[in-house]
C-alpha cells in the first residue's frame, strides 16, 4: 500500500487504512449497513458520474439498492495512495479503486476511479465525512503551439472581433 506514514498525537495511519479496508469489504460483502457505518451522519458522497448524496442514511439506502441490484456480487478493490493530515483529527485520503463485477477476473482499466476522501476522527473512530469519486481518464494538456491550442486561440480572436462570447457578455 503506497501510504505516507505520518504520526500525529501517537496515532498512525493504520486506523485510517483499516477504515478504507472496512469500506471496501462492506461493498464486497454487499452489506449496506456496514458500508453506511463507515460514514459520518452528515457526510457527502459524490459519485463517479457527479451525482451527490448527503447523509449516512442516503448512502446506505443507495448502496443497498445497488448491492441488491446492478452491483450484486461485485467487489470493490483498491488501495490508498497517500494520507495527508489537515489537523490531528482530519485527514485527506487519496486512493484508487474499481468495482470488479462477478463475471470478470481482472479489472478493466477504464473502470479505475480515484477517490478524494475526507476522514474525521470521531468518538466512534475514523469515519468518512466526504468522498469524491472520479474516473481516471488522463488527458494530455496541449502545448500552447499545438493544433488544438491554435484553433482555440483563432476562435477566441474571431469571437472577439465579432463581439461574441464572454469578453462582451454583460451580467
């Protein structure tokens, strides 16, 4: 596991790693109650498609439907890339994971997602308070003199000459 070891007030990353493992195991077990137990009551969950769910109860209900429906028998596999503490009781976890459907023996590359997870240390241990899950679809940033950049620059010049677009738009 590619985790940055960082000690804070005597705690080590293993507690957060355990939370990440419980999160993945609850998914793999199809256990919406155990999945929901990984979250704070007021947590936010942004899915790979950009939809947002608010609150542990909503995450649990959504995943119960998924686990009994389109994701029946699926496994969540992944790893932590890094943990960065914002305070001793708040950390940002960067991870990658993917859903392995029961009819597959290996993960399709296009299903890989990257998670940005905010975890907080509660009276009940570390819990997820926010998660944003996005598909890994790297694109190369075009150089300023590349064809896509030159086309964009030409369109911008043309729009400005014609008085169109953002540069001339009012409030």
